[in-house]
């Protein structure tokens, strides 16, 4: 039961909290939503990596998605953008 509560906190409460806290400080809702969604995404990816169930192709795609998210959040030009 404690593991279920921890997962619910990570997947529900933390993204909402990140969005609410970040929204006044960024210039769009999308940026705050992406930052909030990054929390459960990173948690899931870390569990998959820890259990070694993440294939190489998926890992490379995840890296590409993370690079694009960084580009959106920081408004920094990336390679190939």
C-alpha cells in the first residue's frame, strides 16, 4: 500500500504541484505542462532503466524527446532545430 501511495504522489500530485508553482514564472501554459509531465516520465524511465527493460532504440528516442523538451523550456537552439 505505501508503494501505491508513493506512485500516486509521483504521477498525480507532483505534476500538478510543479505546474501550479511554475506557471506564474514561465511565458506559456505549455512550458509549465511539459515541466510537470517530465516528473512522472523521468520516474518511469528511471524504473525501466533500473530494471534494464528499456531497449536501445527507445532510449535514443527518449533522449531526443528530452532534448526537444529542453529546447522548449530553455528557448535555446539545439542541434538540428
